[in-house]
């Protein structure tokens, strides 16, 4: 991940939330699966 302060803070917060709530983690995974399957997200 490039040094984007906003992005890093969001990712940090997101992972903290995921650790607290397994349901949140599962919902997020399903959400990203939908995004990837719709418009194949390129990760480089």
C-alpha cells in the first residue's frame, strides 16, 4: 500500500473493526468478493 495517510488510517481502523467483529469481517469479505467479481479489481 502506498504511503497514503488517509488510506492507512482507514485500513488500520478497518482491521481493528474486523478483529472486534467476525460478522463485520465476513460481511466485508463478501462485499469485496462482489466488487471483484463485478469489475475484476487489479492488484499490483
